[in-house]
């Protein structure tokens, strides 16, 4: 009865589309489905900060960074066996055999970056599988969310909803400002190292954007945290409405 009154009020004051979103969210909250949110993007675009904000707004208590998963995998697998794990995603050395290090191009970087993402997604799949078993919504964020790779490896339950997106910044200067601020606020995060590799990181973002377009995955530009948060919440709402309506 309360839901009916609320729906009538929303429809009267804000319109049928808003009321429909509320109806779909209510059904999702009462159902058995979970929300799986995948947030990828190059280093420095603000994934961790936005992920924390989105998790708070959506009451998602389980969040996972792919960087942490890679660190765990590094401890378990020696560099001699899987060298791709033992370097930053923007470290082009990981993209070639040690004997070939020298003349490195974007193609080599693409190969190494993609290979590292493929390895880390094995651990990400385990995180999602456990969330599904325990019926707990989950947010996974990190540079290793290669567009479409993890999404295409996961089988969702009938009421589950998955939203994948790539977060970007508008220009390289904005990325530089972010790394300088990171260096001042958190010296342990080695802002200078990111600045020294800024061209590689920018090329990394270009790769992710192109792959996202190829996979029809939404791209959210992080000009402003609040605006980006609203955009992401809109994507989640649209996905929940689509699932509720059987699309």
C-alpha cells in the first residue's frame, strides 16, 4: 500500500519515467538478484575514489581492487614463470621477453597490457563467483577490467544485473594534475613514477576507449566527481529497469 502511494506521488510530481525507475528498483531490492558493477580505466582517472562513492550510495559492502588481486597473484606465482604479473600495467617491459627489451612500440604494450588483464581476470572471476554464491552485490574496479573480457566470462543468475563501464579523463593535462596531487597527498603511491610514464598511460586510455567502443561498453568521463557519480548511477538505474522489463 505504501509503495502504491509512493508510486502515485512520484508519477504525479516527477512523471511516469521516474516512477517506473522507482518500481524497478523496489522489485530488485526485494528480489534475489545481485548487482555486479565493473569499473575499468587507465591509472589516475579516479576509479578508486568513484568506486567508494558509488559503493556507499548503492550500499555495496563488497568492493575489490584488481591491483590488490594482482599483488596477491604476484606473491603466489614467480616472475620467471609469469613475468606479465610482475610489473605495473603501464610498464612496457612486461609486454616482451627480456631479451627483446629495447625497441618497444604501442603494439607490444597492447599485448602486455592485455595479457596482464587476462591473468588478473581469473582472480576477478573468483571474486564474482563467490559474490554470486553468497548473494551479495559486488563492485570490482581497476585497470585490469579489460572491456568485455570479464563480462563475457561470467554467467549471471536470472535476476542479477551487471553494469560495466570505462572511466576516462578528458585530456592528458588533467591526468598530470591528478598524479601531482596524488604525489603530494600520498607519497607512497609514487606519483613521480606515473608522471614519468604519462605518455604510456595516455596510450593505455586510448586502447581502453577503443575496446569499450568495440564492445558497446559505456564510457564515463570524469570531469567532476559528482557529475561522474550521477552518470554511473544513471547507468545502474537503466540496467535495473531493463532487467525488470525483460530487455
